[in-house]
C-alpha cells in the first residue's frame, strides 16, 4: 500500500529544521530562552491585570511595566539574586544550604550591633571607618559561618541537609539573642549607600549610559575573543551572522535596560530634601507631585517650567548583583575551582579518583556561599536601614526556588549562574506583581510554592528527554 503523504507536514518540518539550525548556530540555551519568554509573559499579564484595577502608564495601561516598578524590581531582586549564584554551585556539587536566610539575619544583626552599639559611640556617629568596618564584618562573618557549615559536611560527614537545617534554627536564635528581640537601627548613614534607597546610591543618567557603553563593548569583545580562542584550538566556529546576532541582542538588552533605569525620576520627597540640603531653589508655584516637579539632564540641574527633575539611573544594589553574576560566571566556567565543582557534581567517585580533594572543595563552596550571604546582608540591612532577627526569614526558600527555576538540577552536575539570576527575577516578579494587585499573602505563598514544584517537574521532563 502506498504511504500517505501529507503536504501540510512539509512546511512544519521545514520550520522545525530552520529553528534547529538557528539554535545550533547561535548556541542559545533554549531552557533559558524559555525562561525569559515566560518572564516577559508574566510581566505582560501583571501589567494588563493591574490596568483593570489601577490604570497607569505601563506598556498595557497597568502599573507593572513602568520605569518606577521595574527599577524597584531590580533593587528587590538583588539580594536573592546574589545568594542564588552561590546556591548554584552548592546544588551542582550535590549539596544544599538551608540556613542562608537565618545566616543573613545573624550577619546583619551582628554587624548592626557592631555599628550602632560599638563603633558609633567609640568613633563618633558618621565616622568614615564605621561603614568600612561594617562591610568587612559582614563578609568575614558570613564566610566563617559558611566554612563552618562546609567543615561539618565534609569532614564530620554530617549530611548538608541536616547541618544547614540545624543552622536555620540555631542562627536565627543567635540573631535573636544578639538583638535582644529588638530592631537594631539606624545603620551608619554612609552604610546606607548599599541599600539603593538614598540619592548617593543612584548612578544617574550620564554614568549609567557610560556603563552601558562599556557593557556593550565588553559583549562585543567577549564574542570576538571567544571566536579567536575557538580558532586557536581548532573548535567549530559559529557563523558570522550568529556572532553579529548575539552581539546585537546583548547590546540592545543592555541599552534597553539602561533606558528604563534612566526613565525613573527621583521621588518628590527625596528631591525636595536634596534641594534644601544643597540650597537649590525649586521654581515657585510648582507642585512637586508625581515626579514632575524636579528635572535633571545628565549631571546638571535644569530649571524649567515644570520644575526640577532628577533621574536615578542604575542603583548600587542592582550593580552589585550584576557584578556578582559576572564574577561568579567567570569562577564557574573559567577557573579550576569551578570545573572541579561541576566534575564532582557530575560524578563524585570519578572526581576523587582523578585526584580532586572533594572535602576541601566542599568547604570552599560553602565558604563562598557564606561570603555571598554577607554581601546580601549588606544590601538587605542597608536598604531597611535596620537589622532584625527576621530580616532573612524564608529567604532560603526563595533562593533555592530561584536556583531550581533557573535550570539547576537537584541531581547535581547541571546549572548556570545566569539561569539563577533569571530565576531570581522571575520569583521576585511574581511576588511583586501579586503585591501590586493587593493579593493576600496566603495566595502569594501558594503561587510561589506551585511555581517551584512546576519548575522541578519540568526539569525532570527535560532530563528524561535528554537521556
């Protein structure tokens, strides 16, 4: 019998072939691309939904896709994103740290007590050494606690789940004792620059565009150097059009993000306070409302009929998160330490037979996680301008969820830093969007938990398909 021929299947096969050729040529990670598409879809849904409740100037008439909300979203994501980069390496190594939230609370409270009750009275309020010592204390204490977790896991051979579960309970208890159940505040005024809530922590339009230009140049340079390295070692080369496409997409994303950040004006209260402290006259008869009272072009103040406007540009917490992402990507992909982690996570027995000191590697990975918790504690306490024993409450769940949503396999051996960053942005977008819609906290927890389970399920499906 003659085989039936479906003419309609030929165009479908052709399209599938073209897509496959495109992804093979550009080497784009389809899982991350799917995550980005899902993230954009979530943004659009929240903007449309919020438009029915509170019409605003968003892309679809809502309140989500506005410069103000997107700027705030990056600041809110930065703390979780920083910790997620460290959690990637731990999970890849087939370990986990459930104590990062309590550890953050302990580090923040200890540093707050140091600043408020020790250094402040001893050196005088506002002394420049206070914020420096505070930052060093956060990083040192976080690293030490992380290394302690790693030592118990690697050398005492206690499962990481038990070690860090105990830490989750114990560290929050220590934080409560240090703070005596009180809120430790206020932090040093110079320390507040790391929180993104004051004018001195905003880069401004001019330097934000400069940074964007440097970023675009770095993207192009990285692609060119990567091509040269492939030629040097005889590896297959991407087509030239694919290299140009990747450079263009990366540059457009950088410039677009910068444009959004530069479109958010300072809050009116901050502008008025800044104008008074710097003896800048606000034009009379102008109401300073909805960001229309005050204007800034580049770094120069412009007086106009509408008043005086300043634009924020990138905030320091967002820049810290971006820098951590770049550094951790380099560590994971370009250093022996990173390669050893992926090798050990893929096959621990083979890694030991190859001569890798897996115990020392585990301690280093946990110490790095603790260091990143110290960085996040700086951002969180500076943003709140205070420290409490509940500061990092449930953060460990969000960090693990962001890591898994970003494509890191709980089976170990697979995961990317940039995937965790996208996962953290997805998690915070869902939380922020539901808060914008005034949904009860119970619904928020249900949705976040459901997204985590769905992410693990999709990961299992992907692994079965690959295998």
